[in-house]
């Protein structure tokens, strides 16, 4: 239920915040709290906690704003194009291999069963290489626009930082130094300047 488990850092001591659920008669309250504050003996950190629903909503909205930005899609397109070029190179190499297989079959160097088996592998590669980058981008945009949830994006997040006043300060994706919070705020300010 706590979707940002192991991702939030304490703004005071940098410990990873843990989950705390307080069950009421008709509902539950969820918080992310500093582990150095959980036990009476460990009250060594001034940070109490942050409402889970509030921070989860803010993180999701920030990620959506970033993912709906054109520069995100440009980077995505660039990555897709690189992957497609690699796939096309493999495809060209498999075509050469296919020609070599036909030649070996014609010279009776391989039997028909071996030819069928080896040809099947290159056919499956060919099916995947026929997608255009526009088709892939369109599909990914649809998924990102309509289906982005914390469950789908959390595995890609490395860490989330908040300020001592419980404001979202940083969201960092794995293997990326880019602060998504800063990027999404730039997007919002750019939109406001246009209006």
C-alpha cells in the first residue's frame, strides 16, 4: 500500500523513511516517518513524518508533468531510434546469415531440418524490427499519458528528497542525475510565460 517504500529520504538525517499506518475506526492514516523517531529511545531526529497520500499524489503529479513534456519525448525518441538502429544492424546481419544458410542448404552442407531451425530464429527477429519509431513512440505516449501510476513508475525512481518543511525537493530516476522536480517546475513556468 505504501508505494514510495524505500525511496523517501529524511530531510534532516538522510535515513530512508519507513511506513507507519495508524488504524482508525472507519479509516487508516498512512505516514512516512524517520526510523530514528519510531521508538522512544531513538528520538534522535527532529523529523516526525509526512502524510503518505499527500506526498504520493505530489510525486505522481510531478512525474506526469515531466513525462508529458516534449523534451522527455525527444529523449525517448532518441533512445528508441538508437535501439532501432541496433536492431536494424542485427537484422542486416541475419539477412546475410539467411543467404549463407540457403547457400549451405543448396550445397548440401546442412539438412532441411537444420535450415528450418536456424531460419526460424531470424524470422522472429525480423518481426520485431518492422516496428517504426513512430509506432513505438505513439504507444509509449499512450501508456505514459493514460496509464502512469506510482506502481508503474516507482521501480524507475532511485530516491525522493523532501525539505524540512515537507515540500517535494527532488525525484531522481535510476541512472540519471536529472532532478525531475526541477524539470517539471521549469515546464510549469514555461507554460505560465506563454499564457
